[in-house]
C-alpha cells in the first residue's frame, strides 16, 4: 500500500524542512501552498492556492484518503497578518478548514504545529488562538491527532527582525544553557524531525496491532522539552 502525506504551510520555517523529510518517508507527497516549496522531487504533487479562502475548491481535486497523513505548519503573526482578526483567520480558520476537508475524505492522522503556552484562558490572543485551533481540530475526532508545541524557533524568520536578533544572541550562549529547560529554543529542523518521527511511530504501531479508528480518538501533545529530547543527537 502506498503511503501518502499532505501538507499546508510547506514554505514556512518548519514546513520547508518537513517537506524534504516527508518526501523521503512517503511514497507520495501533496503540497498545497501559495508558491512551490524550495525542495521539490518527483514524488510530489503541488497544488497552488492563491487565496486560502478558496481552499475547498482546490481540495476538491486532491486525492487523499485513509492512507494519507495530514500535516499543517501553517501560521503567521499579528504583525504579518495586520490585525487580530486576520491572524485568527490564518491560524484558526484555515487550519480547521484544512483539517475538516481532510477528515471528510477519510484522513485518520493529523499532525499540527502549534506553540508553547497555547491556552484558551491566556491573556495573550496568540496563545488563545493556538489553543482554540487545537480544540477545534480535536473535535473532528481524528484517530490520531498529534500537536507540537515548540518554544522559540531557531531559523531565519523573514520579516521578524527581533526574533532574528534574539536567535543571534542565544547562539552565543546556547552551549551554556541546558536543553532540559522548558523554554530552550529549538531549531525548525528538529521540530520537523519530531513530526516525522511521530508519524513513523504511529505507522509502525498500526502495522502490528488491530487498530480500528471507530474505537478511539487519541490526542497527543508533544511539548518543547519532549521534542528536544526525542531529536537529540546521541554522541
């Protein structure tokens, strides 16, 4: 049986690493984005969506089913979006729409990039929206929903000079800072590694067990500390 994956947010900081890794793990990779990802190979099928308001129209011709794993790295910031409403539209509405479209076509496994401190009761709108997105997708009852909550992402952020400065400063002191600290920054590549490792773990589990999706829906939250641990290079 051919293994397939579908991803949105493929051109972002984590997404560009994840695309390359998924293309090596799956027989077929479907990418939906405004522009082609940096890394492209023959196993990929690219669908261009100029406006995510039209995602359902694009998705109508996409061939996904229960053999497909879905990944979302789609996200923005209030500054990039321009307002709280525009930020919520991207981080909540588009992600939930994508998840619903996948679920309607039988997709059973969904892997969501969220953020540390996602909390519906947070006084910060960013954290609230992230948590509300998690809850909305959880309500769709995927067989497996895996949520990744990284701390500060290391990598070049286009249009985010303050974060780039923070990363430069952290790079100078990182050898002195233990990865056991919950707020320890994590590279985008390691987050992508954690996502592919989790997907492979579910695949291996299913191969050797009698698993029926109607029996249970499972949500797993992978916090920053766990991602650092599972992707640590052994010396």
